[in-house]
C-alpha cells in the first residue's frame, strides 16, 4: 500500500536573477513504501508551469473522480526583488492544474494582474478558493471561489462587492524586513464548508471573518482579541474554532510571542489560551517569527515557527538563533 503526499517545495526564491531564471514552482510526490523507503518524484518544474519568473507559490489537492489532482497558484512575471531583504513584487496571479497526461493547464481567467501572497484552499466539497493581496485595490485582502461551470474565479456569492474582505490594507502591517515572508492570510472551513479567514487590518488589528451565505456578505467573527499581531492562522477541531498569530508588543516590532485563542460561541468572544514560555522539552514560544498553525488530527493543533532566541546547539555544537521548531497543543490534555 502506497501513501502519496503532495508538497510545495517553496513559496518564493529571493535570489533569482531577473534576466535569466524561469518560473521555478517545483512540486514533488512523496511515495512512502511499506518498507519506509522514500522517493521524491517530480510532478512539475520550471517550464512545465511557466516560462516566466514566478513567486508566491501555493498548492491544494482535490479529489476528482477518485484521482487526487494538484492545483498550483503563483504570481507570474513577478518583479525580482532589489536585494535579499525584500520579496518579489506583485505579479499576474494564475492557477494551473495537472492533467492526467502530466501537462499543466490554466484554470479560469487570470485572477489579478497585480497580486501577491496568494493562498489556495479546498473545502470538503472539493471547491477551490484563493485569497491574495490585491495591489490594484490598495493592497486589500481579496478572496475568490472557482466556478467550474463557467471556468471562472468569482467573488463569493457571485457579488463583486464581496471581492475585498478587508476594509484597509492587509499588507501595510508587515513593514519590518523580518516579516517579509510571513503569511498574510489563512483560511479554514467548518463542517458546513463555510469559509473562515484570518488576516490583519491596518495597525496590526487581527481580524476573523466568515462568509454568510444567507446575507451574501462577509461578517466579523468574535470580538477584538485586544492584542495586535500578524501571521494569523485559523483551524477547526470538530466544531471548535482556534486562531493563532504572532502577538506584537507594538506596531513595528520585529518579533513577538505565540498567541492562541478559541472562540466562545456562547459569548462570541475569543477566549485566550495560556501559552507556556517554552514548549515541552523544546524551546521558547515567546521569542519567534513566522508561526503557522494547522489541525493535524481530530484533537491536536500543530505549530511550526522560527525561534529567535534558541538555546539549542547548532550543528558543530554552538548555540544559534532563528531555528525552525515544531510544537503541538492537545486541547483534551490541557482540559
């Protein structure tokens, strides 16, 4: 029995040469044999997806008639950064799918001609959504859903008024260079496949919204978390909704601590969950950047992050900062 997992190798390549390097959205298929041997196989690379420079790669997999089909989104012809301290500029956002013969075909129209930080998601109905920063609209957060019947990416509810989710720029909060690579949005779906999204409004105000199909509009979920932050994530464990983000002491701070909340559906308030100073047997949770959270089982939340105050020895025996760590939280154990 083989298990197949699709991985996105990277989101961007900051050291590209603008004049010579084609798109490098590389996908791999990890085949895990019963002998635990592992083999990486290409699903697509370079000119398979684009002949132009690209960035902000994102991937989702949906089941089509019993076949797992990868969909890849990226910003095509994204301007190369002037130096390693900045990221590529906005580009032409497209989504492509891998066909049975191994070729890649564009799905729908170009999503935006000046977009960045795109993420693609699939719900349990195999419906596709994309969220991105729209430079044509004051860098506000935009969300579209794929309409297979018309082969188009549409605003939710078919209403163009629902295209822009944020009221202000969802990009201006990430001024420090240390935040260049942080995710700008995270989306998850409840048991009814309703999309929920987390992002930061201007002045780092963490905001959660969901799409109300009855009113055909985005609505705020929960009260203000009262802590400014960036790099938000949202996940469901059953009917419970959790959010996490990098909590900052002030706008413009270059690092922060992990913040974790659960929605109290009775009061519509985000209840804070105490985060320990250090993960069990690991490292500080109060000095970090780039936190990302997923629900990796029916009971557990998993966090990956870069620790900026690591005391673990590096290879060769010396201690060093900015190392990647993974920690988990089990709500049932905590209770």
